[in-house]
């Protein structure tokens, strides 16, 4: 029997025609619904979803109603290949995989200048579980389109859990931010915010050779950070972050400050905490709004404001290897796990986190053998 015939046979026998999915229907309106399992074309994969992390960008889109409805979100996705499209040779039914939802064209003006997140092809989401492509990980099955299959899918090694592998995309985004800062060995970094992304940024800054100070309002998060070896912490509810950072750096301030907290309230704090000639990375400022800054801090004090958004294809191999190496047990960041049947509740909890709430994941395959 040919490969195509085998795939067709499996499709008609083992794969259902409908599935459960969390469907976004408008602002603050998500529902568990029954939808069709997506068809795939040549060069594509159908993946049975195991784990999908809940990302802050998913929550922002739901809360603001910024995107047209209906859609199925979720992009920190892992699973098992259920069907292989014609022409696919790198993957087979049964492979455990993780995948990115954005891959750039590699040829346009922005790709030539390595600003991949601004590439028009990159902005096209390449994974869907139905409706407008929006990631699709909050469903039982997801269709992975051909340009993602070609350059954005990684086979999960034996011994690596789906939870660990689901950090492939968020780690890349953090790795990119550290790469943009251009860390130098021995520098002092301040990471403001110790949610799961803040902890990842701090760990990667340490990996690059920096001495890292972390700060958060919640002692519970600082305790979790210490569990990952981040011991230089500031309880911002009791200690002045700027003053403490200067005390630890002979009065100068941090060589680089990363703001891993959304909104504009702490931008000025981040700038003040950086030394003259230092760098400030705005990592979580994804909502377009006005902010007040001291322009002389940029001009007279020669501080540099930087931004970094989404993942980089140039860092894909190295960052993915780091995740799969399990040099850090990233699954320890997961504090809440929800089956798909409880995913709406999970999204609500993620949108209103408690101090000890870290990474939340939806697990369609929670009853699988991992």
C-alpha cells in the first residue's frame, strides 16, 4: 500500500470528523464547541494535540476583542502526527512534535534585515483548527500548513515530555530578546516581573553570563524564582527597586533592564534602574498606548530603549535544542493543568492569576502515555 493510501485509510478510520475546541466568539466570550476536524492539503500535517500552553497574547486578544470572531487560539502546541499530507517526507504518523505558528518567508525586505516578526508571511498564522488561522492549539486536532511543516516543526526526542516541549516557542521569544540586548559576560541585568516569562528571561540572561537581579511584588513568585537558582531577588512591595539595583552596582544601575510586566506603569522605573549608557528592553508592552518617559534619559544619559516581539527563525535550532536538552526542567513552571473540557475555566483563571499562579496549560492528551 502506498504512503498516500495509508494516510487516507487512517484518516477515514481513526480520525473523527468532528472534535471539541475552545471557540472565541467575541470579547470575553469563549465557548467549548463541537467543530469539524480540519482537512489538510499537500505538504501539511494534522496533529492530535496533547498540550498547549496559555499565552498572555491569547488572553489579551480575548479580553480586548481585538480580533474578529470566530477563532480558535492557542499556539504553544505539542502533539502527535495523525495524518501526513502528500509530499511530506520529514514526518510520519505517530511522531511526537512541537511547532511554531509563525515562520517568515526569508526573502522580503524585513527578512533581509532580520526583523522577521515584521515579515508579511510571518504575520500569517500557519496553524488552524478551523475558522481564521489563529494557532488552533485549544482543540483536539490542528492543521499545520506547508511552510510551517517545512521550517517550523520539531520532532520531540524520546524522554522529553509534552509539557517540556510546549515551552519551545516561548523560550525562543525570550532567547530573541536576550540576543537583541547583546549581553556581555559579567554585566548586571535586572528583570522586572517574575511570572513564567520573567523567569525564562532571567534564566537565559544568566546563561549568557550576566549577574541577574529579579524583582516582583509577590514574594510567592520570588520563591519560585529562587527554586530555579535565581537568588538575587527584590521584593518590590518592600524595597525600592531602583535604589537596591544601584546599591548592588556601585551606584551606577543595571547594565540592562528587562521589563517583563505588561503596561506602561513600570517603564520609567526600568529606565531609572538602568545605568547611564545602559539598555532597557520592553518585552511585554504589546498594547498600543501612550507612555511618559524622560527623553533626557535617552539623550543625555545615553540609555537605549529596545523592543523584541515574537520568535526568531535564526535562533530556532539553538533554543529548541536547549529546551529538549532539559538543562532546566521547565515543566516545573506549570502550576495548573486543565483538560480540554475545562479549558474555558482555565482561561478565566489565567486571566485573573493569583500570586502563585505561573504557567497554565490545556491538555487534550492528559490521558495519553507521554
